[in-house]
C-alpha cells in the first residue's frame, strides 16, 4: 500500500507535519494487553465496588437511578452488530432497522406520556431539562425559568449551568413541608409574565406523585408552558400521563438500562404537536420509498445543527440511540399489561417498607419515599446496613438542609422482603 | 465492472410492534410479589392512576426476538463491511469492550453508593483520565460530557468562565467555515455570537485574516485539527499565538484525534481546551446514533473551572470533590457516561502505548491509499497531504447531473455504506471518506473498485446511477414528503 | 397471491477464511508469559514439533467478526420466522437458557473437581432428573446420552443387558416402517437384527401382525409415539401387553414428546424405556445441527443397568456412584451434555408444572390449525386426528410433475423454511409440518397462504415452481455433483 | 383458531386419545417462574460450585477437559440467532452460512491433523473413539480392537460399552513404566492379524507426546489401521500432526468450549481419503448452484441413518454443530501463529511447574504431567490446596492402581505463576 501511495516507510505519511507538532516519545501507557488480562482487570476493579445483585449487595438507592431487572432479550437485541455497529441512520435505504425501531420508540414515549411528539433521545434527563427550558424560551419568547425545588437536585444543577452563561434568569419555588407536594402558593407567588416555563417533576425527587393538572392550570393561566420531568419511567406504567404538560422531559434509565455508575442512560423530550419545530434532537418520520412501500427517515432536520448551524434548536448530534433501543426492547417485552404489573410491584414493595418506617411526607408516593430517622442518625443506619451488605437510602441533608436526618429509600421489583425487614429493623 | 461485494437474498418483512400486537399477549413474567399487593388507586388517588396505555404493544417473547432480528437485517453496519463516513471514524468496535462494560461490578453500581463502595469505578475513571491526558498532552480533564457536542459546550463554558474571571467573558467566537455544525450551534448555546472565518485556498486557517479578526470581543476560536478536509492545520501554532496574544483561547474540536493519537499532542501545539469523541477515536460503538462520551481536556489555567465533581485522591482512597468555587457547575448528572469510559479504557488497554500510534499510522495509510486510488476519477479541491480522511468533490460527475448524494445511493447497490455526503461546506458536493485503520486492503480495494465503476457509470449509464439504489429492500426514500407532512408516531388507523 | 413475507436485500459476499488470509495477520493477543519460555523442539524433541500449519487462517479480529456475521446472513433461523420441520420441534429457544448456561458457576466447572466443590451442578442434575421423571412417568433416568440417537443406543443396550441378565439378550428388534432412520441404525449398532413391521392402513401398528411377529428371538419394539405421522398410537397399551407377554420390551422414541408433556405419560401406558430430545421438547437450541441431549428414562426393572456413574444422595451431599455391577457401562465421558441440561431446566422452570401442558395444547392447536387450512389443497394419506404435526403428500402436485422437494424449494421464495421433506417413508412424497406452540396465528396464516399459493402455482405456472428458489443469494444447489466428486476441504489452488 | 378447526375447547384436541393414557393430575413441578428467579437460581447453584476464574478458584485439572481462555468473539458469533436457532443445514439454499462454516471447520481439522477428510463433528471424543473403532472394523473386515492403556480411561470405558454388546473383542496394551510412552514391545506382542485397529492417544492421558510413526509402523506391518486420539487439541498447534494415522478421533473442548462440568463438547473424526465412505456423521462438500456460484451442501448422505437406516455407518444424527462453530471461530481468532504461541505458553507453564516437582515419567510432555508425591499423600495435598482456593491435580490411582500417590497436573495459558508456586510449596 505504501508503494501504491509512493512512500517508503509509514512515518513518511506525517513527514509534512510542521516541525514541533510531532510527539516522538512513546506514550506512557502500558503496552497492549490481552483480552484475558483486560477482563481480569475489570473484574478486579468491579470486585472493589458493591454491585447490586453482582456481589450480593441489596441496594435501596433510587434518586434518579433505579435497579430494575433487565430482561435477557434486551442485550440479545442490542448486541446484534447490525444495531450495535451502525451509525446515525442518515442513509435511510440501509438503515430501516434503526429507523423503524426509533419510530416505535417515539410512539411508545408518546403513548406513555400523553404527548404528540417525542424525539429520538437526549443524553439523559439532566440535559433534557435545560433543553426543554430553552425550547420553552424559544416557543414563548419569554426569558425566565421557574423550577420546583422537588425536581432532582442534579437536574437543577445542570439547568443552572446551562442557563447561567446564557444569562437566563432561573427561579425556584418550594414544596409543601407536610405533603412533599408542590407548594402551589409559592408557585403562584413566583410565576410572572416573564416565566417561559414552570418545571416540575413527577414522581418528584421525594418519590411523590404531583398534581400535574393543578400546576398546568397555574402555568397556563400565566401564559407559561409547563414542563413535566420524570426520573422513574416505570411509574408511567401506572400513573396518569402528564397530558396537561406542554413539554415532557424524562429519563429512561428504568427501562432496562444498567445503573453503570450513572451512565450511559437515555433522556427524551416529548411535546405537544404545536412545538414540533422547536424540539431538539433527531426525529424519525414516516414516508414511502419509490416503490410505494412504507419507509422511515430522519426528518425535520432543519431544526438541527448539521443544517442550521448556530440557528439550530440545539447542538446535540450523537444521542443515546442504542440505549433508547434498550428501552424499546424492554417496553416490547413488558408491553401493556406487564409495565403496569411491574409498576404495581414497585408500588407495593415501597409501600410495604414505608409501612414499617416513618415517612417524612404525607403525599402519595410511587416506589420511593423519604424516611425520617429518629433514634439513630441516618449515617449510623447506613453504616449498620452496609455491614449486612445492604446499601441504604440517600441521606437528603446534602441536597435539602432542611430535611435533617432523613433518607430517600427506593424499592423495586428486585428488592426482596428479607432485606426490607432488615432495613426496618435497623431503623427501629 | 460488476458488483462483486453483495448478492440479494430474501429478508423478512415485519410490521410495527403495534400492528403485530394482539390483546392479552405477553412477553414477560414477573417474580411473585413477596409483599401484599397495594391497590394503586387507593395508594395514589384514583386521579393519579391511568387506565390502560392505549395501543401499547402486546406481543410474545418470540414476537420480540423476531421483530428486532428482522429489523436488524435491514441495517448496514461495521460488522458487515466498510463504513467510510468521513469525520465519524467508524472503526471496528471490539467486543471485549462490551464484555468489560457488562461485568457486574461495572454495570450494577449506583452513582450514589458510598465512595468507599465504589473505589473500583473511581479507579477506572482515574485511569481513563490519566491515559487521555497522556494522549492529548493536556493538564486536566473532565469525563462528564456525554458526547462531542456536549464536550464542546462544556469547553466553551470553560472559556466563558475563565474570561469572565478575568473580568470579561467577551462576545464572539471565531469558527472556520469548514467546521462541523455542532461548533456554531454550541457557540450559540453558550451565548456567543458566531463569526465565521473563511479558509484560505488550501483549506487552512488564513492566519493573516485571523490576526485581523481577533479583537477584544473575541473569546476564542474553535478549530478542528486535522480539519474537516482531513488536513493538518499547518499554522496551528501561529493560530495559538495569535489568539493568546489577544487574550483569546484556542479550542480544538478533537473529533479527528484518530489522526494524531500517539504521534502528535494538542497540548504541545498551543491548544487550551479540546474535546475527544470516545465513540470515534476510542472505538466505542455508535449504536445507530449513540451513546458516546465527549471528555474535555484543558491546560492548567482552565482547570479551576472544570465541572464538579472532580475526582480526588484523599489518603489512599478516591473521593468526589464538590468544593470547587470557580467551577462552571455540572453539565450532566452523576459522572458522565461511565459505561462508555469503561469501553474506551478497554480499547486503550488492548492497544497500549505501543499500539495506539500504530493504529494512527494505519488510519493514515488507509486514507492515503484510498485517495491515491480515487484521485484519477474524482475531483479533489484541496490537494494538501491527507491525514485520516480524504475529501473529494462531485465536480466532474455533476456535469452529468450526478451529485454526491446520488453517487452515495449507487454505492449502496455496490454493497457499501456511503461516505459522508455534502460536508464540509467548503467543498461543494463533498465526498468525505474516512476508512479508519481497521479496514483491510482487500475491503479498500473493493471500495475503490466500486467507486471507479460508478464513476464510469456516470459517464456511460447515468440514469442507472440517478435511480439508485436498485437492490435494497427499501428503494429511494422520499425525505421531502416526510418533512412536509411529518408523521412522527404511529396511530391506530381510524 | 403474491409473496408477502420477504423482500430481497443485498447481503455481503464472503470468501473462505483461507482465501481472505494474509501472512502475518492476527486476531488475538496472548497474556504475557509469566514463566520462562520453553523451547518446543528441545522439550518435545524436534521430530515431535511441527513447522507451520500450512494454509491455516491468518486474519484480523475485524475479519473474523465480518466473516461470521456475513455468513450468518445466509442462514434462515427460528429467530427469523417459522421453521416447520416435522419431527424436529423447532420451537423458540429462549435466551434466558443461554444466559443460565453461561453463569460462571455453570460454565466453568471441571468434571473432575471434587464432588464437594460441585454440589450446585449436581443439584441441577438432580432437579432435571426429577422433572423429567415427573413428565414421563418413568422411574429412573440417565442424562448421559448426548442426543436422541445416543439415547436410543443407550436404551437398546439397557434392553440387551436386561434380557442378557435373564439369560438371553435375543436377536431381533421390531421397528415400524414409519420409524426415524436412527431407530434401525441404532438397533444395528447395538448388535440387533432389524425386523421392519408394516403399519396398518391408518398408519398405526397392526397389533395382530405384531402379535404374530413377536417370538422368543424378539428383544423388543421401538415405537415412536405420537408416530411420525403425528398420530397417537391408539393401541399403545396393547402393544405393550403383546411385548411383555413374550418377555420383550417396549422402547419409545420420545422425539415427539412435545405432543404429550403434561397431558400423557409414557410411564402410564406401558413403556419400559424411552429417550427424550431436550433439543426438541425442551427448547435447547439446534445450533445448526447440535448439540442436544438424549436422556433415557426407564421403569424400575431396567434401573440396575443404567450407565455409570449414577447420582446419589449420601447424607446431605450429592455424590457419584460407580458401584453398579449390572450397569451397561459408560456411554459417554463425564456426565453428559451438562450445559444442555441447564438450558432445559431453565425452560422447565419458566413454564412450570402449569405451563408445560399449556404449551403442549398450543402445539396441538397450531398443528391442527395448519392441517385445517391446508387439507383442501394437499393430499393427506392418513386422516387420523393430528397431534403436534400433520403429514401431507405431494400426490396431487406430482401429477403436474412437482414433488415435495420442489414445493419446499418454492416455499423458500415465500420466505419460509420448508417442512420436513420425504419423511416418513410410509408417505410417498411426504410434507411433514410441525409448527410448534411458539408460533403466532399470524405466522401460521402467512405460511398457509404461501402453501395455498404454491398449490395454485403448481396448476397455473408449474415451471415457476420447478425452477425455485428464485430469490435466494444461492440458487438451487447441485447436490448430485457434490456427492459424485466429493470436495470436503479447501485446498490452495495450485 | 379452535373455531376454524371446528372445536369448542382446547381439551377437545385430545378427546380422541384412548382412555387411560391421559394424565389428569397437575405435574408436580413448581409453577412457572420469572427470568429473574431463574437466573437467581442458577447463580445460587453456581455459587455452590468452585468455578475456575468465576469465584476465584485456580484449577490444575486437565485430563481431557482444559481451562483455556475463550475469546469474546466466540460467544459473539454463536449467539447470533442465525447460527444458534437454525437446524441441520438440509436446505442448502438457506443454510449457506452454517454450511460454509462447517466446510471451514473440516478444512482446519484436516490442516491440524494431517488427514484428508474430517466430519462435521461427533458428540465428543469418548464417543468418537468407538465410532473410529467400528470404522476400522468396517474398513479392514477384521474383528479385534487393541487400545493403549494410556488412552483416556473414560474413552476406553465408553469403547468397552460400545464393543461389548456387539461382541467385538477389545484388548489393551501397556505403557512404559519409566517413560510413560507406549510399551512398544507390549504392542508388538498383543497385535494380531485380527486387529482391525490400534488405538493410541497423543499427548496421552499422562500428557506425554507419543511416537506416532513408530506405532503406525507396527500397526501397518500387521495390516491394522492406526487410530490416533487427541484430548488436548491445543497441542495440535505445536505437535507434528499424526500424518501416519489412518483415522484420527479427537476432542475439541480446548478450542473455546467451556468445561461445563463435562459437556457439551465436540468430538471429530478425520481420516485418509481412502476411508471417506466409512466415516460416520455429516460431511459438507463443495459444489455449485444453478447460477454457477460456489455453494456447499451436506454430502455423501448415503452413509447416514436417514438414508441408509440400519446399513448406515453410524446412528448419529444431531451432532455438536454449534460447538464445532465455537471451535471454528476460536481457530480463526488465533490463526496460524496464535495457535502455536498458545501452545508454547501451555508448554512453558507446565514445564515451569514440573521443574519444581517430581514428574513420574521421563517422556516428553505438553501441558500436563504426572507428579509423584513423596512426603505427603495426594489427597492431603489437594485438601491443603483447596483451602487456598486451588483445585489440585487428578489423583491417578483410581484409574491406574499402579500409579500410587501420583496426580495429573495441568497448566494452561490461564494458569498463573503465583498459584503454580503455591502448588510446588504444598508438594514440598
Ligand atoms: C468534526 C466533528 N465535530 C463535532 C462532532 C460532534 O460530536 P458528537 O456527535 O459526539 O456530538 C462531530 C461528530 O459528528 C464531528 O465530526
Ligand atoms: C423421531 C425421531 N427419532 C430420533 C431422532 C434422533 O434424534 P437426534 O437427532 O437427537 O439424535 C429424531 C431427530 O431427528 C427424530 O425426529
């Protein structure tokens, strides 16, 4: 090949580089290792972590990342090279597999959320939230964002990062100290005619199911959009969809995505038909091929960076397609009835545990709740649990200084009664 | 020349999940509930629970496997052949990476479990940081961004914060007209005005024009190096000097790092901040569009501004440090796409310090080989030495009314995924070809043969080319109608 | 009626590994050797070591994945659609089975590790034994045989040993003319003379003729029930009585157990010994021809003769018992295809005692549905009620010069794998169709439509049928030449 | 569907069954369980086993089953539904994937063994050995089989089972007590003009590399065929192939097949061209399709049971196709150079360990050897090793009463020096 090119040695390929830019030292990285050594390395590192299911730990953490069982079908499908090793489906004629699956994904997200349009995925919910906020700003022509404090604290942090450098004013409103629900009065107080969007989450960070209708009424009354966020997607199997929202931004990790220390996950944005041209990210649409057969392709690309450049709705390019495919397979496996049953199991488990503890809030909750520790400190409780190979709940004081000595506990279909009973015992 | 690479074979048709549903079918079984079942309406309030999810799929397990297996056969993929998308670095995705990411102790760790129970994961992150810094020659790095564009955004926020800390975040970012669309989109999202700067006749940054353009309003420049025409910016060091002399910064889009790993380090030629695409250079799979990871590496002066949390060694333990007053804040929940980092580290370990430059040379070799074979047949507007990709134009073929997209569609009949079409913008009708190092000479030869054959067809039987593809189960797709009347979800026919 | 199930699409061509090799290419990397490297010629003697393995593959890792991925696209499979091979029970192979077999503690156990370190594996074996005995109604079982034919062989050895223990192993085995080829082949391998017995006009064993045929030389009869025409042997209990009255035994080929599981037990209708095919009834994958497992279940009187070792409970531990003086001996090293047993147990656990009969009913339902839809178009020589499969003949179509194999080839164009062709021998030009319970009505309807459409083509456009398949990447394969001048390995062209 | 058939309820489908054959009770098997429960069950059972690599055990057992690293590519390929869920490739037009892979398999087995023909697989070596013996009987028209005692004891047991009921006389000859090699004099003494085949194994059960040429000369001199057996296929990467054999019968477990408590493995029979019509099992042959393209199909089926019934060369039908595919992928991954390097690593590791112990035999060995224990009993040694999570060697007295207080130790590329040193220490 060098011959064909007309070169003598491989280094000639970079002979033209300006002097000074070449790096002549060997990289200070160990020489190449065998598969066996590599697997060994990751197994060894893995053994240094607690792994729910993996090395016998039970885990009561939720807070945006949930331990749900992953049907074997999911990895079976996503491991097929045709899905795993294909690019973004720009060439529709040889990408109908990916395109069809995304179209199904978009449809299922609409069915679950009650929205008309869903995109092909965002990085995760934490980045979907600011994208939804910016979408609302574009849609309303207004400037301010108003967020409930019961939205996931890390989503709010990311929103803060995104907005601050653009000079978008960001306000927050509180939650009701007794119920854990939105503080509707505070919302009414803080919303203004500059508010582009009110952002709430349901189930909220405390696991509590919000009254979306009520929030929507207030937002709409003020001409703002309502953005509804979800972090625990399994709840959509059971909860009334947030039909009154204008935009929904969510996290799909619960749909067969392993916790993986926080990623890769898949976010999604869905909205009412009206805002379709404001939605960021890829969209797949139905059309026909030249033989008249149904076909799918990426569409409305004029919203996107590769066409519109600085005028695009977002800079997003690579998204989380394979992870969204995992979610799609998961939803196909569970289906209409299964997703509901799954949600009911989650609900039942959390309520069982809650019945043995002292929930901090009175609002209705799905599969997590805030427990108030009384006799012991939450850190002492967690230490004791750790010695029993149980990872306890998330202490909330770090994010909510007012919620002293509380922890957020989550139960899923993978949580088993003996461990729940142990938690209750340690709390007592 | 005939089509040598493929023959047609029946592939199964398949309806949408919704269409193949029948009431009551199930593909799952749940474990027995070991606690009392809770009545949802009672626990949540009737208004809070939904009735059925209308039209949601109801299929069996075998329906599911068939559905997705059939769909998969409608896709092209690296595992099937060359995928020469320029700028995308579609290299082989080693399966060991997938295995590593699925080790229980990597996949089943919760981001909020105590640091003491996550030391292995944190060690992996530390190792990825160390390796990427060694490869880039930079001083500090964040692994939080989820993809290239996200990395760009993070990087620009860093510039913004650093300049703001000096008193003035400034207003404009300079972006060459050859840049990828994410660059201007990012600049805009970060609140900067975009100023496009024209490339010179050789496709490089025009340093004199640049010097004129940089003023006190300019925060920095976003440069892709090698550039999107696959050429090393020969004046990169001067560019850095010009920027720095005016207090502005040099951002490097590292999407093309596959041309440099192990042979040239951005940290050594003046770059202040850059991102990497682990899903390009470091072989993590594209998966039909993602996920990726877009780490951002910086010089020391930008380190204080990196997103929180930062990995820190305290005693003999890793911990997360949130106490970083100058940080731009979080750009993503948790610690980034950890599972992608695991895959990238597996790749780095497999190649090692010795193998990475070898891979880079092979990438250059393959690109230059393709270039050599195709140059007689296709117009090449910029003739500078190619690095990891080569960019032609359809100038000759367009005289026959055949443009780059049309050639691309015909290439499908020949059994190949097309190259990148119509990017970069500085090449009218671009054919942007990046073979990567994992292609064999044989596959490259077949590709070149196909391209040459099409070039001849354009002269001899242009209509054959214009109506392509002819052999795919889905013929030419009508994208115009799709955009005109968007149907973006299935609905039950009424 | 047109082809609704498939459309053609390009699939990649691919050479043989040997043809795509180039010197020095490698797809592997070994761990560093942590002990001194030994010189092979020195350690083994120069005469004992080989030079290179001439013409052995030299390919890269990406070559390997592409090679096999491309090859795979040339196959039909259950995962792609209905695979109605009669007698083969091509049901869906659940992926949880594969996962279970790959659990480290199942896959990485050495058969010679101490029993105390293998209790989990032995418990799995015990559980498989228990479930299969419950399903068959037999008294004892060996899991050692590796497939159905191996099970047959084991079962016949048991008969031989049992009769020999009574003084005379006898000389002949009776085998109905409808039997699968492995039955007579097995009998011969076990040293018995085969006596074929003709079926009666209804395809059943002719009990009167049987009574006449059984004499002191007859060791037993090998019966398939349901028989290979998918019909339950109505006189099975009399058959047993006739055999037993002459001191001979009843062997049942349990290949068709998918028609009976949970609704009828061979142990209850006089069977002395039988085998099961776990790769049929119990969903372990066929894998292009194997592996399987062929457990042999017996009544108590044959138990002493079962192969060694036998699983035994000693105190609270499992152990292997070799002290079985009457045993026929080993039929295979170690304990059988353990990994296949794991898969079968996963299947049994997923269905459970409640699900197994349900699956059986569904299998019967699907077969009878197909029968109903096709009976108007194809000749059915035996009209007894069908169990899990239905057998037609090409009698009507052969008048147009179209035989069952030709119809089968045309079915391929319609996107289906053919049924079993030309078996059983008692049906001239047989079309033997077994849909299994895992097929949906929709898939069955499409299949029936295709068959009906072909029946019409046979009348209207017989040449179209005779020259099929027309759409596959490989057209009709010349099997005659292959057998005439066998080329069974690649050689470098000289 | 019942309607179409003309039935009322599903039980009507079996209404025609003779009375007395129906089973009306529910099966005494637990109700169907979820994937999650099933996986849990197998993980729990798995945890009750020592698993090399899996739960930290190092394993020095060989004796026909070897712990070799399985390249990730192997499961990647065999997990593709197109390979996993297809049947025997009787319909050549839609089975070219499987057929091509088998043709490659057959070719590689020929290249490795020096034979002209190899079949598509047998169940395992233990059943391939009697099949090879029967093949020799058919080929020579003779009646007796003569086997070396250094052939794997369980293969010999299976051979015994197969032959006894057919009345085939089976004799054995010994090994040299000092070298562990064939006792050539004993062979010369026991071979007769009735001997259809002499069966030897190399490396033999003690790991010792036999002199195949010498054995072949004696066998051929007496008009017998030589059957060469191999149990450790990785040795073929380094050893001179048994070109002088007439038939080779081997075990491919070493080629990326997990030990799985003894199966599924894949056996193979290869032979000289001359005996092609005597070979049992499936064969794939090259031919053309009607367009003139190269194609493959099953061939010489007239040897097989489905055509020839009682006159078939064997009753084998289902074989070990998917396992043979694992071996094929493994060989493609390692290739010409890799297989040799792998073999050299195995050799080197075993020789390292042997250098620290007292090998019982002086003959050249590959990756296993018989160690003589002196101060301690082998069972005591193994008990001590077990406490260090090391599974020691196989005590040989059970199979060879004369080899008192010895064990067969095996090292592969997965054996690591620290554990070898521990073994040496415990032995001392
Ligand atoms: C040059 C260049 N810059 C930026 C990007 C954006 O990266 P990502 O898709 O990971 O967001 C790409 C990838 O498409 C690219 O090619
Ligand atoms: C009726 C019948 N008997 C026996 C067998 C042989 O079983 P196996 O292929 O597992 O050896 C088969 C399978 O093909 C069969 O259909």
